[in-house]
C-alpha cells in the first residue's frame, strides 16, 4: 500500500470516531488537516453537518464571563 491509501484509511477512520474523540483531539486533527481558511470553513461545515452531536459547550472562560456579565478573556 502507498501513503495515499494509508492516509485515506486513517481519514475514514477519523470520520467514523469523530464524535467520540475528546475536543482537544478533534482540534488537533482539524488543524493538521487544513492549511487555509477556505478549506477550514468547508471542513468545519462538513463535520458539523455529518456529526451535529460534536457541538461542544463553550470554553470555561466564555461560560464564566457570561455568568459574571463580563467580557470574554
């Protein structure tokens, strides 16, 4: 097998387990997969359309700011 075939296999596997991955793993895979904003936006849309359950709660700083009535850090 060549590198392209292995990359395809790993890509398909990542899509299968995406909603079960921890947020930091999702973010690392996403960052490694994209190299510009256009591709990033398209990939984000694809992932959210395919796995709507992957929506994560806001980061704690945003949550805390909302309760304090303050601005996000």
